[in-house]
């Protein structure tokens, strides 16, 4: 048996490489289309009234998860790498909330669209909702609008 590949085997391998390269390029193109669509929909949502909507990007982020977080000894802690889906989300803050939210040493500015993994997205949406709730409690909605009025006199 010869260690050298024959001309026919070489042509077959080149055809397989060409086919795999074509499939990879098509997958990349679809992924970039999905990312750009998610970006556009996320940015447009602030004008359509869907201020708290996120859009999946089709990407995943690998995160280390501790399997035994109650263990105090760091050497005994066990970790596992998990893939978490990412989403595009536009930060929409009320006027009194300032310009941005600070998370993990990073600034996320109002009106800008960012890519978050599912866990950080939940935190960001919660913080944006708290900002809006605080704004309404100070300047906005009458919380007693649907309550029956009482004849209480303030002395």
C-alpha cells in the first residue's frame, strides 16, 4: 500500500472541501442576516411601542456555571460550561434615570441596542422596569385612579 493519495482521492477530497466551505459560507450569511434583522427590529421597537421586547440573535455565549455554589472551598467547587442564547435589546430609560445603566463596569446608554445573554438580559429588563416604575411614582400615573374616593378630612 502506498502512503501517497491517488489523483482520484485528491479530487474527491478537494470536492468535499469545496462543498463544506460553501455550506459554511451559507451558514455565516444566514447568521449575519439574522443578526442584522434582530438589530433592526430591536432599534425599531422603541418607535413602535414595543419598548421591552428583545429579539434573538441566533448566537450563543459560553458561560462557566458552578455546580456546587454552596461549597466555600474554591478548590472543591466544580464548574461546567453551558451555552446561553443571546438577544438584542434596546435600552429605553425614562428622562429621570440618567444617560445609562452601569453593569459589570460597562455603560449601557439609553437608545442604544446591545447584545446580552439571557441571564444579563433579565437583569437589564428588570432595571429598566424599575426605572420606569420610579419615574411613574414621582411624576406620573395616579395610583389611586380606580379606587373609590373616601370622605376623609385631613386635619
